[in-house]
């Protein structure tokens, strides 16, 4: 160590507080940068794991080749492993409900296929011989085919032939005709052989790459037969070096059929969009962190350097060159970095590690895989974090060091650059004398005299405010955009089905659903919107009137969005009993009185909260709605604009099918809209206190009737779609049980929708965003607070002589405190005056960026600004108090004598 | 033999109405081994002159030759090395580096040069300056007189062409003052060290070989002291 390095170290040791704050600043910034880089690395690793999980661990494939090709490929030294799937053939899927997927497609797996391909067994075991078969889950859930593990099945296996050509999974058995209607392509299954299999187990549907949505066969897996020249094979290859796959495939003359997702995430793909987005996002956050930490570390060095201007001058006067002085400052930066960066890197990795340990499993639902996100530390991420943090520290030290060495030795010794005050600049307003007395005037003069010193404090406060407010508004927009998805409905699972698909009564299906595992309640019903419905203005609450659609209001009749819902009779009777209502009045099939649910919850963007509106102000109300005229033998088909621009109402002759006859115009009549409608009247007799669980959140009044009243009420409006609403104690268990119920009923489980799980997923995503964003905000705020602490304590320290002088000429402790308080106010107000408008502007920019995809209204981030205001004053006053306590301990005479360097 | 020559030195501070002429056409020369005292009232330009001689402050016009080379014809880097090797500065307020100990403060100009310290010379200096046993003390652990002796050591360690002292005893009591002056004289007599001292005190000035008087930036007297 040379004399400059020794001086630097000695100086760091002497100024312990500042050295510690500087090191803390470096730790924080290194930790945050490292957290971001290792999060990116973990995320990239997680994405790769997910891709390997869903797509399998292979790099490229060549379909439909003879066995000799496999042998050739397997021998290549570039190939780590090659596996094959034998194309055994197609067999009809007996009892399959999905007409677009009428086959089972059997593949014979060669050695190692189970490890390389995404064959994930859900029950049973992997086939141990060519007599055993794995069937895919979606044969049951999508195709509705029932089977049991251990059963034997006999399949007549052959090829799909169309015009003498053998078809593959790439060709659907349906095609579009001239009128763009899907029709069967006329292929036939030519059976080659009959095989009997024991069902060994079930597995998850293979990824899209292997079985497309349009593939006509459900892929089943058995073991391959002994290799033969007569069979065709699909080859899957994993290379020793992933990037070799492109050249190898070209050399072999293979098609360019790669495992794109996996190669992309390994970083060996020509397309790097995923990484550039991820890295771009990380770069923005890192820049924000650098911005925050440079200001902290810069301030720390700037203070330490300007404080030592005299020392630099002295060194310079006895012969130190500028280069030597700059190097000394840089060495200081190195020294604090040497302690701060390793600790910061450890803290960052630890922080992300702990975070992912607790919330890593939330990523499962985010990406629909059973893989947790783990900590993944890559050398590159640590290296990047180290280099970025080191550069941050060096830049922070370099700037003040060049500034300090620009001053000539004599100026430095005299510290003459600090003294160029004119009387005018320190004039203070009369008001501060009145309010704060002499102390206030002194404080303001202090502030005005050396603006440069104060600028550091105000600037660091300003940046803290801007960083905090913009970070929190960014996070709140992110959370909002996810939370906006919540529906707020009371049911957990729904099922939508067309009347015509049911082969039993809805009541029978409801009985089966209700008795399924963990189902607590179930109802079915039909719901529809009534066109242009009005009610007496007097029946509506003030809120209801405000939300009323005005374009068809008429006199004292106000518009109201109205739905009719018919629920099964039992559920309806249950409601009547719950509210103690008269069955004779409400349960009359011919002249029914409706129950009304009028509670509507919607998100109010102006106020940034959920609003609940009750529309009706009394139990009884009449609703007048528009209903198409009844024409015998015809069905209402909606409104259309004809070629002359007139609005017409179309009616179809009963039995007319527009999906088949395309352009056929017979059987259709059109009536001008003005003549086509009658009005109907519906009456409600009770407004329910709260919406029943089966009510979707519609945003209006819903009139509830029993199913038996459907014929007498708005029949023409009600379509054929039947909805089942289910609540459950354990939605996952119920969902699984309901799948079986549907299969047994000859229906496909694809009709089920698990709302509870969707809400859970949204909540998980919100949780993840919250954890990371609040973590970010807290760390950024810490940096900001450290920054303010550093600047203020140093400024106070530098003014020790001045304080001692003021004391020695008789300024009391009280006056002294008043002066300091007034200075705090000055700092805080100046910083807020600049910081709040700036952060509002940035919040608005963030809103503009985010609102591209999601409808939000801009609202000023009042909460964050409030917190910022309180925190600014809290930090400033607390720091002042800390610094002043240390100053007060000193004997004024010592301070007066002190040489101030 | 002439070691220092000053030609038509001017130093002006400020602009327009506020112009202050700190030095006004000052010329003189000093021979090797001379002990020169500069006296004059406050604000007469003594310190400015000393700083310009030491290569710390730059003249507005005029030239300074040290060993026949033009001091202000050098660039900043060369000037720094000039200060390090050719000049020893002693200030009224010692100006030691507070975080370095006695030995380090004394050897600072040598260490800055990246050279090895001549231990013989250092030990002799420490003994002469009566700092034995205090080598590892920090400046704030020393008395004023001791601190000033350290700064004399720092000025002498490189055997510079000229030692420049600005009121070296201004902050000390009479006993310590006497000691410091004796030390300076000793260096002049023992090592033939050229010495220029600014002082208020006649008793010190009278020990010099020559007394320069400055008033309002001009040399108004140049007397050889006859003992």
C-alpha cells in the first residue's frame, strides 16, 4: 500500500459513520442489482425447466423415417441421445363424443423415450411390454371415453387413407367446403391388424408440438416392437452441444423441426425475443436502482471529497499530482466496494432465495405447471451484478474527485471557492423573522448562502420522493390490471351446456352434480338480457337513476338494465323459504311474480374502488320490455340492416338451418323494426337482500323466476344454453368428481369451468407482484433514506464551528432547535415542491404505458404521495436530531479551535 | 550562487472596481544558503509572494526562476513534482494530515515520489527535531510546537532547494517559538539550507542574513543584517 492508499484507509476509519453509510449504500445497491440479475437468471432457468417439462428434453426431431435413419443418427458423435417412436397406427376410439377426434393414435416408444419426451403418468405405470398401453387423460375428459386401468382393450389398428394416401396427425379428418362449413373429408380407416392391450395407466395430454389441437387421434403410448423395415419411426434427438442441432439437421437433410421453446431458453435460437424482453425489463429496473444508488454513493463521496478540499490542497502544495489525488479517491471507492459488494451480492441472493422459497410455488398456477420456481445462481448473473455495482461506485467517486482536483492548491488551502457571497443573495423575507425569529432568519441565510451544499440534500430528498412515488404507482397499476379480472360471483364452478346435448332431464343431472364430492350447493338456470326495459323512475334509487341508460327513457319511465333468470324449481322454492315468501304468489306457473336481485358490484375507476349499487327502492316494481311479435311457425332471428339501410327484424321458418343452406333465402321473412315489437310487462314482488350464489354479476336488475314459469315469461328471448352453478368446499376435488359425473352422463368434461381456481391464480399473481414490488419499494426507500441521512449528518458536522460560534455568542438551545427545525422545513418543502409534481408526471407516463392493454383511468397516486410527505419530514427531522445530539455533546471551545478538515 | 530569482512579479485579485494588487512589480534574487526574512504589515502581500515562490499560487505576470529554470513555464504535473522536490513549505497552522502519524507526515513528499525513505536522514531529522518516541503519534496527540516541528521535518526531508515558512511561530508560545527558530537556523547552518521566512517578529527577522520589507505589494526595503 502506498502513502495515498494508507491515507485513504485511515480517513475511512476516522469517519466511521459515513464509511458505514456508504458501505450500506453499496450493499443495498449491489443487493438490489444482484436480486434483479439472479431473479432474471432464476426466471430464465424456471422457463427452461417449464419448457423441458411441457415439451421434453430434446433439441430436434425428424418424423416418419425408416429404422436405418435412427441407426445412422444414433451413431453420430454429435448426438448425445436419440430415441424413436414407432408409428403403430390409428384405431377407432369407441364411444368418443368428440367427432373431430375419432381415433386413438398409437405410438410405440423406443428406449429412453419416457425420459426424453414429456410423457407424464397420472395413474398406473409406464408400459413394460408391447402388450401394455398408456391412454391419455383427454381421451376421457375431452372424448368422454370411459376406461379403467387394468382393463384389456382390443384395437383394430390401421392407417387413415384418403385418395390412396396415408394421412398423419397433421391432417384433420374434417375440411372446409366451398361455403366454409366444416365437413368430413371422406377418409377411411384401413385396418391392418388387431392387437389386445392391457391398460397400464393414464398420462397427461402431450404438448402441442407433438399432438396439435387439430390432430384427429388421441395419442396413446405402448412399447415399440422389435425394429423392422416395414415400420416408420419418429426420431427425437438431443445433441451434445445444443447449437449443433441446426448444422446437423442440415447435413442430414432433415426438416427444420426443432424444439424451439427449449432451444430459445437455452439461448441457442436465432429468435431472442423472450430474452430481450426479460433483459430489457431487468435493464430498466437496474437503471432505476443505479440512479438511486449512484445518487447515494455519489453524495457520500462528494461530501467526503469536498470536506477534504483543504487536505487535497495541502497534499497538492507539498507535491501530490492530480492523478495521485484522483487515484486516492478511486482507491477509497474500491475499498468500500470490496466490503460492500460481496456482502450485497450475498444479501441479494439470500433475499431472492428466501422470497422464492416462500412464494416459488405460486408460479405453478401462473404458468400451469407443477414446477416451483427455485433460486438459480448463474456465474453470469453474479458477475454482471458485481461489475454494475463496481461501476456504480467508481462513477460515484470519479465525478467528485475530478471536481475537487480542478481546484488549485492555493484555492483549496484557503477554501476560497466557498466564499463568494453577495449581500443580495442572503436577504431573507420579513415573514421568516416574524414566524421563527432570529433562528429562522439564520436558517434561511444558511440555506441561501451555500446552496450547493444544500442542493445535495434537497436533491437526494427529491430523488427519494420520485423513486418512491413512481415505483409504488407502477406497482399499483400492475396489481390493478390483474385484480380487474376478478368477477366477484358467488359460485366456484360453472358448466354451460346446450339443451340438445343433454340426454337426461336437467333435474337428473343436477341431482348427480349435487351429490358429488364436496359440492355444497348447485343450481341450474337460463339467463337472458331483456331489450330496452323501463321502469317507473320512482321505483329506482338515486344511484340506480344515475346508472340508468337514457337513450330509450320515456317520460316518467326510466331505462334499467334488466335480466331474466329462470332457475330450477327446487332452488327457487328454497329461496322462497329462505325469505319466508308466499308460494301461491311467487310460484305461479301462469302469472308469476318475480324475485329481484338488484345488487350490482362494479369497479369505479374514478374512485379506484369497488362500488355496490342497489337499483330498486321498494320490493314491488313493474318492468316494461320490448319483445318481438309472435308469428306462428316462425322464430325470431334478430335485427339486421338491409341493403337500403333500414333496420329489419328477421324471422326464420321453424326447421330452417342457416349452417347448412348457406345462401338459401327461402324460409326467411323480414319485417321493419318499427312494426316488429310488442311490449311485455314483468312484475317483481320482493327484492332479495343479497344476490344468491348462482347469480352472475351482471350490472343491473335480475328478475328471478322458477323454471316452470319460462313458457309464460319472455320465452322467445331465452336461448337454449343451460348453465349449472356449483359451490364447493374443495373446488379441485369437486372439479375432478364432476368430470367423472359428466363422462358417465355421456358429456365431455371440457364444459366445466373452475372459477375458484381462476380467482386463486389471479390472487397468486397479485401476491407475486406485490412481494416483488413492495420489496423493490422498500429497498429503494432505504437507499433514499440512507442518502438523506448521509447528506444531513455531514452538513451538520461541517457546521460544527458555526454552531459553536453561535452558542458562544449566546444562542440558547431553544433558539438553536428552532433554527434547525426551520431548516428541516425548508429542506422538506423544497424537496416536496419539486418532487411531488415530478412524480405525478412520471406516474402519468407509467399510466400511459400500462393503459395500452388494460382500461384504467389515471388517478394521482395520493396514498404514495402522502406516505412520501410524512416520510420525508420524519427522515429529515430524525436525522437532524441524531446529528445535533452529537454536535451538542461537544465543547464549543474545542469546536471553535477545530481545524475543520 | 543564485538559487532563486524573481522578475517583475505581479499578482492581481478581482476585477474592475474590486481590483486588489497584492504584488506590484516585485523583483529580487536569493543566493544558495541564504536565510531571508520577509517582513511587512498585514495584507502587504507577504503570503502571496511566498505561495508564488512555492509554486502553489500562480502570478498574474512576471517570472520565478528556481535553479535557473522557469517555475511557471511547467505544466501542472511538473509543477506538482517541483513542489514535491524543490520546495519545503511550513505553515502557521502546521497543516499536517490528521490521519497520518509523525513518521508518515514527515516522509510524505518522499513517499509521494514513490521513492524509498532514507532511514538515516529520517532518524537524524527526528532526533534533531526532538521527536524521538513520538514517531507513531497522530497530529492531534501532539502539542503545537511538536506539530510545527513535524511540519519542519516534512519540509526538510527532501533537502529542497528552498524552505518557505509562513509565520512558523505565529501560533506558538515564546519558548516553542525560540525552539522552532533555532531549528530553522540549525538547518541553515548545518545543511546550508536556503530559507525564506515570513514573520512579524523582529527578533526572528534579526537572525536572518537579509531582511526584505514589503508594503502594499512592493519591496520597500532590502537590508543585509550585520551582526
